[in-house]
C-alpha cells in the first residue's frame, strides 16, 4: 500500500490529508483559534455507528 501525506497550512488553519493508494483515508483540520489539550476527556452520546467505515458519530453537545 502506498501512503501519501499532503499538508496545506496558513496562519489560520492547517489541513493534513492522508492518501492510501491515491484515495483519501484520513483528513485532519486544525484551526489556530480552537483550544485543544492532550489527554482531555469528553462525555458524548453515540449517534450512529458505521461498521463498514469503522467509525462512529459522537455528539459532544457543542454548538454546530
């Protein structure tokens, strides 16, 4: 499997795309104005589970 990482950054946002065999496998977006802390624990409610994508949608109660 061929993996490619593409990074696009400006003063407001950093975007990272991980491609596997030319297809998007993961997309990460980090905004400069958002607070983040390693090790934070959040309480949320699982809205949906998608086994085929090995993912879940979790509502953290934050404004949309």
